[in-house]
C-alpha cells in the first residue's frame, strides 16, 4: 500500500507504538495511519463507539466516515466484513504480532493477506483466533 489511510484496532491509547486489539469490534480506539509514497506521514486515533445502536455496523460506519482505505484485524465477524467490503475498505489479516508499527509496515510492504470469508469469527462462538 503506497498511499491511503490504514486503521488498526488498538487497546488503551493506541498510536503507532501501541498494541493491537485482538478483535476490532471491542477495541478501545482505532489508530489511523496515513501513508504517502510508502511512508507513514501522520498518525491519529479515534475512540471506538458503542455497539448498542446499530450493532456491529457502528465501527464500519465510523471508519468509512474517517475515509479509511484498509483495516488490519486479528479477527472479525462476517457481517462487519461484508459491511467493510460494501464501504470499499479492504480488510487485511494478521494474528502474529500485537504491536501496531510492524504490522502497519508489513501492510505497506504488501506482506499481509486480505482476510477471506473462511477466516471470519462465529458470532460469539469463540472459534476465532485472536480473541
């Protein structure tokens, strides 16, 4: 990814040197990383919103409103994955590392795969790696 905005579900305060959240829907904040020319240009964070109104589509709409192009997850359900696809946001998969900076660098370098539908979590069934 040479240009665009990457979102990473994060715990606590987030930021480029922060830690990833295992599942996007229950993160504390989203770390947004703006990339230009294959390099990180700006990092900001936005708080996650409650699932009460709008269910699991609330984070989808939040990230779409912030012009996110790509999302890196360790786990995600089918409904929000379909929502991101409809919003034109690519969802990438990585469960190996908990640090934000190296996983963002991997995405910029083209090393992360797009998540496939057979990698999604079952709704609360606990069968998802990365919870």
